[in-house]
C-alpha cells in the first residue's frame, strides 16, 4: 500500500496515474466520439498535475513527460511492426526505438504543461496552457523535419471543435481542446464562469460549421482507386514485384474512368528498371480510353551524389506530356538517413535509401476531361498529409486553382494496427481545413473518398484486393486557413504567452 505521507510513494503513484491517463487518451482517439472523450481525460490530467504542490519545474516536467510517454507508446506502438516484423530488427532494439521516439514526442507535451507551474493560477491559466500547447505542437511539426503524428487535433474529426479547422486549422482545434478541458477541470472552483465559457465556445464553434468557403466545380468525375493488398516483404522479391506490376496494369485496363489511381510505390522498381515500354503502354491506354492515370513508382534524379531515387507519382493524361510529383517531405530513417544514424539503418534487413527531396512548389495534377474544364489535384504521398500548413501553403501559392486532394500511400509496413485509421483521420482533417474533397489510394487500406467536410463517403475494407469505383464532385475556392495558414493561431498563442510572462513579472 502506498504511503500517502511519503513524497516518493505519492510521486510514484502520481506518475503511474499520469501514464495510465496518457494511455487512455491515446486509446480514446480510436473511438467514434474520441474528440469528445479526450476532453474529460485531459481534465483529469490537469487535476493530477495540479496536485503536484512542489514549486520545482522538474516535478511538473517529469509528470508531463510520463503522461506523454503513456500517450505515445500506445499511439505509436505499430512502429514495432515495421522495425521487427518487416525490418527484422531485434525485439529489444525495436522496443527501445519505439520508447525513445515516444519519449522525444512526449518532451513537447511535457514542456507545454509547464504553463501550469510557470504562471499564477487565474481565470486565464487555461488560455496560457492552450497557447503553450499550440506552440509546442507547432515546434513538434517543424524540428528535425517534424513528426506531428498523434496530435490532439485529428481526433476532433469526431469532436466538437472540427468546424473551426477551415478558419484557423488543426492547431486551433488543439487550442480549444486544451482550453475547454482546463475549464472542465475548473468547474469545481468556479462553476458558473467555466460552464459559461464551455457552452459559449462549443456553441460558437458549432455555428461556424454552417459557413461554407468552397463550392462545387464542374460535373462530377468518375474515379477508380485500386487497392492491391501486397505484403511489404514481397516488395523486395523480384518475382513478386513482377506479379504486382502485372496486377496493377491489368486492373488499370479493366475499366476506364476519368481518373484511375494506384498506391504509393505500386511499381516498386526504379522507373528506368521497369519493364521496357511499360509507361508508354499505359500512356497509349490513357490516350485511347480518355483516362487519367496516377502511378506510384520509384523515380531517379541527378544530384551532387550522382543519381538519387525519389518517391514519385507519375501522371499520364490523354495526349498530354507526363506529369511527375516527387515527395517533398521525407520520412526520417525510412526515406532519408539523418547524419550519424547509418548504424541504425544497418540493423534492418530491408533495402532503404537516401531519397532526393522534391520541391515544395510542384504544380497540381490536371485531370483532363472532354468538353470540361480540367480538375486540378494536389498530390501528397504517404505521411505528407500530416503537415497541414505545408499543404495549405502549396494550395494558396499554386499558379493554378486546386479542386481536389489525392493521397497515395502504402501502410503495409505497419501490419494490422491502428496506423491506417490514424492517417485516415489526418486526411479527413486536411479536407476539412481546405474545404476540398480527397481521394486516398492505398496498398492495404484505408482506400477511401472524403467529402469537403472531411466525412468518409466511401471506403474499401482493409487488407482486401479490390477497386473502388465511384464519382467525386470537385470543389473550387479557398478557406481562410488556406489563405492565412497557421499565422493567426500562432500569433494569438505567442501574444498570450508574452502577456502571461509580463503579467507574471509584475506580481
């Protein structure tokens, strides 16, 4: 039994509770109403952190770190599958890698929670905590190329604050989640004030959902999304690669459509090593069938290191020069090796490489239709759709208006885990932020069609070999978030923190 008078015993119990709360918060994100459930769980976290009476910042730092580790270990455990099951890394080393990444992610959570101890407890403490959280989440998406996976915002697809995303983006959703969860915690101290804040904020946010910033553009386009369901280990077997290419070619030819999309690296050989004449053959099919094709493959570009591979999407349109999009935001350790970490990659039993980066200003893909204006699509590959600010900037700065989002991905690396549903929620948030429908063509799932409000319109079951054929309505226009990006919410957050520090010094 824990001695409640013992600081060590009480701290150990508090840390255990915080770790469990972090794990529960991660688990709640997978539920239908996870965006609502995360608010009372966070309120419990603030309650536990507020019980730490020590004025030492390190006490709150360790407490926040423990909570964050519980959250990310549960949320990112699927990395073990890619490291051990696919990559052949030793189980202990794989577990250590997941834990260390989780601890690094938790560091940002921990620093954000320091606002509870840095500032005097007043009615604006919740605002300062929310501002701190937003700044740290932004830094998490930027430092070391960024890894903002498992943020609080994507759960709001099933929560009360999703309607604010077209105005101020996912970080604004995060701000409101943290602020309102603090006010929920404060109900015991100031019931009327906190209840009024919660009701007003949720009510106003819901009303913003009645505003539409984009509108339908042209006639619906017919699409086919092909899900091959090939195991990741087969991508390193030459015979299996040939069978995979044959499958996708036969599926492409099976039925024409305005747009046919196959997943990321569906052709897993370098473009110059593909069967002779393959892309010309597909171009001929595009010309005769009036189908636009998007094909995931490995590209090659000259660089200072010689020829380098790229993670590429090649677009083929009727009687039009080929389009290409090279992935710009690469995955650390998966697509590029940070300096000093080649020893880590050598622990894998799969071939990986330093890929070249594409530019951030690549043009959208034009979907050509007879007697219709072209529909232009912004392409993202794999986890590029995690970075909402980058996508919004691309759309806003594009010389051609963007009407559709297309994400091509391969999550076979992560087996039967929650990784596909996590990325689906991220894609939903991107549609909501931009007001544009989205197509997701994946290898193992979740292949789906999303509306401009982020709702899933149609999808294929995971781990099945199938094709999704339907029609999609393109949209035109820009949301405020596409125009402003993260500038408004970051400015508000920074100003709040500056004001908080000035106010603190006066007292």
